[in-house]
């Protein structure tokens, strides 16, 4: 009797294993969802979110093919994805900046503070397109400068820099030392994103997880097959790099306090 019961138990286990394997094989890959990478701000948002304004980037790429308004829209969309930061519409920021006589961005930190106060924001991003090639493989260079009102963006309550809060492993793909912004922005970054670079492709693949159809023919490479989508990746990557630098800046400021 014991032997028969053992055989029945083994048969039941085998049946359950077969059912489980069959279920795994028949699951539609399109139903498997992945959470995309996220950017987390280092600021104290206990009272409210930090608010930024983004100005249309200057074209310093040497080609007239650049649509700076579209690049600006993608930068706004990237900022909107930061947890703890909100962003004004691009047209609103440009309208106020033009009215104040600075359509190409603040000339110095005093201009930036004046613009931030007029817009009712905590920070202003000025930017430049430093390289642009829409053909395969695409190239896009972006330089960002973050200006902030004094005391507007303070450190969150965490005592120490939490590496887990930096949810993306950003890599500096080359700085443009010739790019300069007026005044004293609190943080600047410059990224040269050449899709021939395997490190850049790895970043594209990471960005595409949770943002692309894994069953499509191109899979994650859809973001290098279209300049519009590549611009979306580049804007998100550059903004993420900016936030990483903000984590480090605020950590340094905190450690320097007595």
C-alpha cells in the first residue's frame, strides 16, 4: 500500500510540473510586463515637489537639421519622469524668458534667479545640442546646465547618500569642454551619445526595458532605428545624469557642514 501511495504521489508531482511548464510556454510574451528604469530626485519633497522650467536648447551642433523645439519637448518629458520633480510646459517657459529678454537662456545666475521667480519655479535648465547626426547609427550630444534659486532645492532627510536611490548606472560618454553656460549653474553635464559605442548601446537597451515590445522585430533597437526615439532616450539619459550629479553635489554639501 505504501508503495502504491508513493507512486501516486510521484505521478501527481510530475503532472503538476508538466502543467506548470505548459503554462510557462503558452504565456504570451507580450503579457510579461517590466517596470522601466526610474530617476529619483535627491530633494526634500515632504512639503511639495520641486518644480523646474526647461528652455529650448541652443543649436551648437553645426547642422541645421536639429529640431531644437522637439529636443526641448523630450527634455521636458524626461524631467516629468523624475520622482519628486515637476516641470512647466516648454512654451510657458519660453514665453516668460522671451518677455524678460533672455530667449536663449539665462546669461548668469542673477538672470536665472529672476527667471525662476517670474515662473514660480525652483530651478531652470538651459541646454545645448552639441552634436547631431540622424543617420544610422545616430549621434546626439546634449549639454545641460541647472540653475537654482538659493536654498530652493535642499537635501532629503536621508543622512547618507543611498546608492540604491541612483536607479540608473550612468556613464559619462565624453564631455565637451568647449561648452560654457553663463553664470554659475549648480550642476552641468555634457553627454556625447554615439550609437556605435557599445556602452551607449547598453544604456539604450537598459532604457528600452519596459518601454518597448520584446516580440517586435527590432526589440530594443527600435530606439536606434528612429532619431525621434533616440532623442527620447538621449534626453532621459542626460537628465538622469544631471540628477546623479545633484545627488553627489548635495551629498558633498552635507558632508562639508560642521
